[in-house]
C-alpha cells in the first residue's frame, strides 16, 4: 500500500489507545442521614403551588456588576423543564 492508506492500521491502534477507558464499577449512592430508608409512596412530597425565589448576583473583581431576582412557581418550573427536555429531544 502506498500513501495514507498504509497508515490506517497505525492510526486505528493510536485512536484505540487514546480512547481506552478502564472499566469502573457502579458507585453505591445513598442520601446522607437516611440510614437506608426510602420515601413513602403514599405521601406526596412537596407542595404543588410552592413558590421559589432565585437570586443571582454577578461580581467582577470583587464588585457587584449585576443583580437579578426571579420568582417561579412549581408549575412554571415544570413548564420550563418540559420545554428544555423537548429542546434536547426528550419526550
């Protein structure tokens, strides 16, 4: 083989070495302080009309350059999440 085709095998081996990732086990996750307990399915957690206030303060060189406040209800947050999911192809 001549030219670039003669380097295909070397290139494939180099890419395989670069992309190699060791096999890792799945971490065992749990919530702190739950002692292995789970949530009760008979109880509805959270309030459907709960209001969230989000404050964002932007600082540059230690000085406040912008400040914003947004008030969202749970219904508005669910609507925004649904829009973002659709944007990413999740239905």
